[in-house]
C-alpha cells in the first residue's frame, strides 16, 4: 500500500484555523507546528492546487496595491469533513531519522572526543529548545483563560518539553559513559 502524504492534512489543518495564502500557511506553521511538522513553499503550493482539484478548498484572488494578486484559500465543507476523517484515523508509526544516533552507532571509527563534542552540541540544542518551550508554555497558559482550545497546542508543546528533558538526561548519561572510556 502506498504511503499517504500527510502534508495534505497539515495544510488542511492550517486552513481550518483561518483562510489564507500559501505564504500565510507557511508563516502559521513556522509559529505553531514547526517544531514537529513543517512544510516548505514547494510543498504547500502543489498541495493547495490538489485540495482545489479534490474540492476540499476554494481559492479567490485579492487585489493588492502595487503587488501581484494574492490567492486566498478556504476550506470547503468537504475539506473540513476530510480533515475530521483523517484526525480520527490511527496514528501511523514512523521510524525517526536521527543523524546523531547514526554517528554514535559508528562512533568507534573516530576519536572519543569528537563523539563527546557531538553529544554536547546536541545537549545544548535540547537545552535551548526546552527554554523556548517553557516560554511558549507560559504564553499558552495565560491565553487559555480566554481560549480553552489552546489546550491542544499546549499538549503538543508539553510533548516537546518532556522529550527535551529526556534527551538532556540521555546526553548526561551518554557523556558520563563516553568520558569513562
């Protein structure tokens, strides 16, 4: 069975938040889902064309002063139903691709210090991400007073926080192991 392109549903989901152009969708993703799901303009625009062909979205042009026309996409009722259908399906397990783990797996071929450097760099990245997530969490929690739907983005954020915390702990353990060699 061919793998289904989940990017279609990322774009449908973005349009479920508000109608917009390809540019608007890209910006929305950068500000919301980019830590776990991101799409490039090269992916978004063909998907928008496909959504229109399938009757899942419509497009209308907006004239702009001194700029090219802007195409604004809106979900159709059929598009909303398709998004809801997909949201109820079981989640497909996908094996993560992790370059650090690949390099560590073959790490016996390079000096131990280089492996330590790789892990420290990864640990610093996870620490920075954790701080970022903690700040976003405070923002979302403050907004939940007026918008209880912010619970769902908060759940994905907490996944990121817990993942960072676990990876930081793994880095500490791995560094201790490597330094003891």
